[in-house]
C-alpha cells in the first residue's frame, strides 16, 4: 500500500472534466468552492466554449485566476436562448450574491405618485412598493424628496387633496391645506365634482408631459370669471397660473428631445465604482440616485455596467430608452432581455453627440464627484476605525460595529434597535428593529429588554452563520449604558459561548453632558476621551444614530397603536364598517357594550356580522 497521497486536482482540472458532458447550448453556469458556496454565476451563448476558456491555466486576470483556483465543482442550467440565460444569470446573482461577481448592493424600491380612482374626489399621494391600489401611477422618482417636491408643486397648481378617505369623510370644515391654498376643499363642497375631476385630469396631463394648453385654458377661465364679476374665483385662477409658470420655469433644465429614459453613467477609480442614474419621465427630470456596486480592481467598465443594468432592472420596469456612458459587451442582447420582461421595445444607446450625449456627460460628472466624495469619506472612516482600536485597545480596527439601544415610555411600546457601522460609514440596510415581546418583563426593565434583543440577535447568527464566514458577525458591540449594562451583556454573550467580541458601554458623565461620556469595558477601569478627540465624536455619532433609529421605531409603533381600536380585531370588520360602527355608537367602548338589536340597526352591518361582533365582545367579557 502506497503512503504517497494522490495530488489534489486543480481548479483547471476540475473545470476541464466537465467539458465531456457539455454541448453548445446557451445557459448559466455556477462555480462552487469546497463547501458548495457559490463563487461565481455566469451566462454563456455556448456553455462548452465558455467553460473551456476557464480550463486553460493562462490568460486570466488575477481575480479570475483566484476564482478558478477556489473552484471545487460546477453546476449548469441550459436555456433555450441567450436572452433567457442573461435574465436567469442576473436573477441568480441577486439571490446568491457570489463572491466574484459584480454585485449591486443597494436594491431599494423607488417611490411613485399615485392618483387614486376609487373615489368621486381622487386623492394624490406618494406610494412605494407593490402597485396593488387602484389608480394611475407616475414614476419612478429617485427619492422621497423628489416625490415630495413634485407633490408640493401639484398641490399649489391643481389644489388636489392628499388626505385619506376616512379623513375626507369626517371633515366638517376645511383643513389647513385649504387655508394655505394647497387644496380646493372638496370635502366640504368648496368645489364641484366636475371641476375637481377636471383639475385631476390637468394634473395627470402635467405628470405625463402634456401640459400644453392647461395654462391657456386657465387664462380663459380667469377672464370669463372676471367678466362675470366672480373676482374671488378669478383671483384663485390667477394664483394657479402663477404657480404653474413658476413650476415650468424651475423645470427649464429638463431635456427637450428625451421623453422617457434612464441615464446611466459609470465612473471607476482605485478598484471602486459609482453608477449614477437619472430618471427622465414625460420630458421631466425626476431626480437621480448614485450606486456603489461591489467590484474588483481588474473588472472592466463593460462588465460592471452590464451587471448593474441586469440586476437593477431585475424587479423594476425599464423605460423606453437607456442612455449609457460606456458600451457593454452585447447591447442588442441586453435590449432584448429588457424588452422580454415588459413586452415592448427598449433601446439601449451610447450617445456620442447631441443632447443625449450632454445628458450622459452630466450624469458622468455627478458619478465622478460622488465617487471622489465617497472615497474621501471612506479614507476618513478607516482612520477613525484605526483610532477607535487604539483608544480602546482593540486587537484590530473593527470591520463591523453593532450599536444597540432601547426606547419606550414607562415600558409601553418598547422596541430595541440595532444600527451597524463599518469602513463605509453607517450601513443602513443592515439596521434591525426588535419589538420587545417578553411578557414577564417589568415596565422599563432596560436590562431585560437588552437581554431579549441580544438573545434574538445571536441565536439567529449562530443558526445562520455558525462559522462566522458571511461577514454578519460584529467585531465590536457598542452599548448605550454603563457598567451594569456591559456586565449584563457579557453574561448574555457567555450563555451563547461568545466571549471574544469586545464591548464598550457608553454612559453620560456626572453632569450628563455630551462630551463628558464615560466608557466601560469588561475587566477594565472606566475611562474617558479628550473632549476634542475625533474618536469621541465618532462614538457619539454612532450612539446618537442608534438612539435616533430606536426613537423613530418607537414613535411609529406608538402612532400605529394610538390609531387602533378593539374593532380592528373583530373578524369581518374592515375600515368601512368600522367607520359606520364608530359613527353610530361614538366609540369602540360603546360598540362593545351594545346589545344585538342595536348592532343590527347599523347601516352596512348584516345580521350575521352583528352576531359576530356581539359574540366577540361578549366572550371577551
């Protein structure tokens, strides 16, 4: 028996072995490491040819060579067309987040404006998420701020209501919006249904870029009102014309020859990338947003931009045109893939001259400036993390700091909050909120609340990433509190067998002033930092961000609870019947005390529902 171990096959040899089973079909391939974690997802017009290129030991960039070296197995999915392969590839990248792919890290949804159509007096409002509510949607807008500015303009010009249907139906006199000339007060009959519908149609024309003629018609109506001595109406129309003129003047920067497009510009430097996206809809600039995809130093612009576009539009509807700063490998393939998703033509262009090229140049300038700012902030952040490690004698600068705080009012509406900081600043998509569930907690038990939050957090970490290889484990905990809180956290962590994560308690000093904080650590003396130390400001910012997030979560929970009534729990009682019951009896308590005969007398409440309501409160005692 030979004692010489067989040589472990190289990644090139492992990949080469798959060639025997592959044909020239289009499809998607996955490279996996020795623990079956996905390293890379790629598409191919010809799977055999593409995989063959990885089986050669030369001619690869450093990133691809490392990927091949780590490959222990592969998986394949064949598709009918290369377009299907592209769509599947981007979907898998978003799901699996492979280490060696270009990855879009920020994947939030964008807000829209919704004009409802289920009411005689339609409401206009901001909307984010699935388009389940009936009405007309306009967007996307790059940010909540861009939506709010447009809504503000629309209300000044068209005087549309933004109140909810229940608020509308309960009004007996005009609200503040009417007083400041932002609403025509349809709730109390200040405008007829016909006139209001006309203003809604005008607003929709404005949102679709068809505002020509609105100003002329308003001027004619103003002249007519003046002739008929309706001076108050004439003055109101004059104000609307003035507001519309101001809006159109402010929008002078909008493109003339581009009606619907996303302008996508990429700038790369020192292994980092920024993609700037401008949204042009109905000939109007509806804002811009910057993204920082995960890239490597040897990734080229074409690969980054193609990966970004594929992932960006995976769950979003693309516009009719994409205007790019850089060519991608196969523009026609990407256009076909996007068109397949929405069943209409999509153009992907790299403009070289004219207005479209100027728009792309503007977006590229924004991308370049945004990346420069981010890199400067990142360098400063790394310096602060190094200073933090030195000040608190940490073994190395932390890569992930988790900061915890609680918020409640005498124990009511208790919530816990976790915010996360790292080399790129505050990592907001990693923030977490915890509704405190412990029924045995006494009101205001901060130690008990902290125990519940950390127990839930680390139970999940141990279950999902026991080997600490996914980057989700913190290497520093920052606790809002003193020695007692630090001691309690240490005991909680010991219960989970976790004793290697440093923790720092941040407590206000004797005078409870910012700048005089005391810092508590396990087994070490209490300490303070100089009042002008940048590390002190850094810790204060992290603690204040956790406090802000906890307070915001607490307020949202409290506001939701304040609007709730016991009727919300009764089966079959929706918003309409709830309003009818409250209008009839005056309060939820009176509904609970009502007899069956009185419940059946309420408009919209059937005998069966009356029995259900009566039984619900009767059984509740």
